């Protein structure tokens, strides 16, 4: 909780933990889903590299982003991202939105 009680999400530790678990036989075919508002700093380069390596081995990293305040620049860590804003009833497949730009 690197940004404890001041807002934000510290996703680096859970993402690193997921990458570690993917190395285990019973988890090697798992997909990862991060559910967050994604108001977060970019994880350390070591974590980003481990996610890239896991993706190259076939792991899929997905994000369900809640709200409209997500930090841009993190989407390249995920194969697929969805945005849901419960206050506005907005749902977007971010992959399609980014592809249309």
C-alpha cells in the first residue's frame, strides 16, 4: 500500500506475485485479472519485464478498470483492458478504443 490512504493503487506487488505463481505447474495456464481504479504509478522495470516475459510464454494479463481516473501508460502491461464507470454506467473495451485512435 505504497500510497496508503492518500489514494492510488500499488499494483506492483500483486502483479509480481502473480508472475511468481505462473512459474508453478498448477498455475502455468492461468490468466491474470487485475481489478483496480488503476490510479497507480508504473511498476518497477523489473516487474514490467517479468510481465512481458510471462506474456511471451503465453500468460494473459487483463485489467478491469473501475472509474474514469485511470493512469494512462499502463495499458501496455495488459493484453486486454476494460473500463467500467459505475457512476456513469459507462463500459468500454479499451483495446477497441485505443485501436480506433
